[in-house]
C-alpha cells in the first residue's frame, strides 16, 4: 500500500457502517488515495429490523445473510474479521482481539490496524437494567445468533410437548416478551402467525391458539411508547385479535427458569422468555482512550458526527449520542442510514480540507409489522411535516420497501430485483416457516 493513501477504518458492519464502507469503497476504486477497511466480529450482515422474523422462523438467516467478503470484493473495500478491544488515539491505531473458530481453535491472531480516519458504528447491545435472572434465563434479540437460538428453543419445545405422554406443564409453551417497543410488538405478532404454521407440520396434537400462549409486558402505560397514540392503539387491538395477552404498567422484577415476576406481584409461568426492553452501547466505549461518553456508553459527537475530543474519530448509529435540537437523535435504523449518508459527504470534505456539514435528523415515520397480512404506522408528510396514520395493504407495501431500499443502496437495481424475485419463487416451493 502506498504511504500517501488515506486509511479509513469503519468498525461495525450494521446498516450504517456497511453502507458507508460500500460507498467509500466505490469511491476508492476511482481514487488511488483511499484505502477503506470494514471491521466486524461476524462474517455476515443481516438487517437488524429483520431479527424478529428470524426468531419467529419466518425468515431463514442463511438465505438472507450478506457475506462481508463478497460485498468487499464487489465494492472495493477490505473486510477484516475481528472484535475491537482498544484504541490508541495518539498512534491512530485500534486493537483487535484474537479470533477462534467454531471449535475454539486459534484462527486469527490479535492485530493492530492503523487509521487516518476512524468511524465507530458498532451499534447497541441489550440493557437489562440489572434485572435478576435476565442474563441466565432470557434471550435478547440483539444478533442473528440470538434470534436463531430462540427459534431453536421454540422448535424444540414444540417437539417435546407433542411427544410427551402427560399434560403440558404450567408455562411449558408460554412465550413471554418483555418490552413492547417495535421489536417486542413485531415478534409477538409474528410468533402467532408462525406457530400456527409450525405445529401444522407433524405437531397436530398441539393446538397453537390454546397451548402456545403469548404474553407481552410493558413497564409504561402503553405499548410502542415512541410512536403516536393512534398507532399504538391500533397495534394493541391487533395483538388482542391475535390472542396475545398485553400487560402494560407492569415492571419486571425478576426472571427465573420457569416464570417472570413483576413488581406488582404477578407470577407469569413461562419457560420461553425474550428480553426486548432496552438498549445501550457496548461497554467498551465507556471512556475509550479518553473519549467522552454518556451513561448509555454512547460516544458524544458534535453535529458533524465527529467525537467531541477528536476530529479524526467519528461515530454513527446507536453507539453515537448526537444532539438534535433540544434532544438526541433516536437509536433507529433510519437515523443510522441518514448519518452514513452525511458521513460519506463529510469524510470527503475533511480529506479535501473543506468545511463539514451538520447532521439534521429527518423523521420519516415508523411502520410496525403485525404479521404477514397487517401493518400499521405513521409516515411524515413532506409538506406539512405532520404524522399521517397508515395501515392495511399500503402500509404493508411501504414496510417491505424499507428492506428493499437498504438492498438497493448496497447492490443496485438489478441484484435487488433478482433477489426479490428469487424470494417469491422460494416461498412457492418451501415451507412458510423454518422447521428446524
């Protein structure tokens, strides 16, 4: 590599980080002055808003996963498999931990990467608020591996129940979802649809509507607290129509192997528990080589998305605390995508010695999927900037378009259209739910 090349390292291949790496990689192909590296601890990328579908079994992660190495070759950046463990701002290096294979054998030694510009895009992890038993007895849907693990537990629970001689135990096929934000609500609705399909394949002695109970718990006064009241009310009614028990104003105090306990004294027998109640940035960001962070471990950034103490270190997405008028930019996929777009511009400006632009978050609205046939949400009017309530088939088409827009940014028109067509053909020849 030529000494005069500018080394841009992006840590985290989520929605924002991967889009930024792909766009900068295409730019690097036209410029001999750039070297782009994407670092991630996983080998594949899955759009995070789809994790509830993996958990419910309506999406096969092996078919939807995007291989980082293939994307790197396609768009002209380098992919580095590894987990970041440290930062040296004076030497402009990051440290990566050693990587082992699936059997625990050494695969890649610990390494140091040099950068001229560093972008932190490592997303968020689960915040269980130190609730007793959550780490031991609940599954958090923060990664594809965790979503797949929950689905495997659900399939195994159905197999055991269908073949046992005695009656079901209290809570045996009871799924309790803690947290009624977008992830919790979408998972509850998706599970009601997929469990009916799941037990129809050789588990006829289980009645999905009677035997598989679904409970959604929210500590606040209503579900979907970040969305308008009209959207939350419509979603609540839809969940009740799907026979999902919705409990609001209930704070979970503990989780054990057989039940969920609330502060009001409720005992909810449940052997399958999902925690979807809160997020925070990874702990390794707290005080990372002196960079300022908040109580959620997010790196404090200026409106240019540069960290407050280092112009050469940027942060975007869930791991960045970015000011937005009187508040903060919310940890949402659309925010990460918009920040990636601005960073592509600002990094080019910084390299050229030009002024940087400030980030302005544009709330495009929110859409909540309630299974295959129902979607509710709100869209922001570009003229009045008011929230417009949408539902039904139009809302469903808009929801599906969000994923296709993400693919379009990464692949272009033709691969996106071909991928969508292949998915439709697969649905005609394969089960509608993953059976293992």
